[in-house]
C-alpha cells in the first residue's frame, strides 16, 4: 500500500529544508561564537605577551643606556682629571723655568738675604745650619758673613723693611751645610740636631702654588670637587 502525500510536495520540501537551514545556522552561530572567543582569547594572550616582551626590551634598553652613560661619565671624568693634571704640570714646568732664570739675577740674591734673616730670627737656637743647592751655597756663605756684624745686619734689615732685633741675629752662629740640598732654590734652616726646621725652599713654594692651582681648577670644573 503506497503512502499518500498530503499537500504540495514542493512546499513540504521547502519547509523541511528551512528547518535544516535554521538548525545549521544555529549550530554555525555557536561555532562562530566559540571561534571568535578563541580568537579574542588568543589575541589578548598575544597582546599581553607582546606587552611583557616590550617591557623587558625597554627595561633592558634603559639599563644598558644607564650603564653606558655611567661608563661615559666615568671616562669623561678620567680624561678631565688627566687634562687637569697636564695643565698643572705645565704651570709647574713653566714656574721652574722662570725660577731657574730668576736665580741668576740680583733680585734673587736679595730674596735669599731676606729669607735668611727671617729664618734665623724664627729659630730659637744658638747655632743654625743653612741648606741650599750647589749654586746658592756660595751666596748663603757670603750672606752669613755679613750677619756677624751688627752694623751690616741693621743695614740688611732696613734694606728689606724687616722689624727684627739685629743683636739677636748677630748672637747666633750660622753655618752652611757641607752637603748641597736637592732643591730648586731658596733655603732650609734648622738646628744642628734638625729638631727645629724652617723650609723656605722654592720646591715648597712651587708645591703650594700647584696645590692652589689644582684646587682653583677643581672649583671651576667640578664646583669644588676633587
């Protein structure tokens, strides 16, 4: 017995297909939403990883830049210190050259006279030893001979405008060291036992000038540092 189809067959087919289409569309929407969520999750994960990676790169770059900057600053300070030392050395070298020429003048002899008078008056002792380099020892010997007479001492004190007691200077025995001193110029005066000493050497004077110059340049370059 054959089945009888009631109604329009085409419409029945359309209705059946429409049901299948709706079911497929519903399933497709579910799959699509799931896929989109997976894509969103993957994107967020990728974005988070990218941000973390970028942050690490930036942090590493900052550390590297900081290290390079510190290295450059240290190198700059070192070179600046070397240059500063070179400047001072040139100043000292020039001072030595000028002093070597000054030592040949009459003004230098007068300067030694004044230094001897001051040194002898400062040391409270009956005997005083004077030290100088080979060239100046001869000059000091002549000056020492003039200090044996009150009249000569008074003339020297007046010449150099020194308010010192001539009798006190004459009463002292002044000796010239047999051994030349290793100094650029000037003199050192001391008691025979060297317990009391006055240093008027040019080496000391130049050293003080060099220290002052270094301090002055340090203030200019570093604002008082070094």
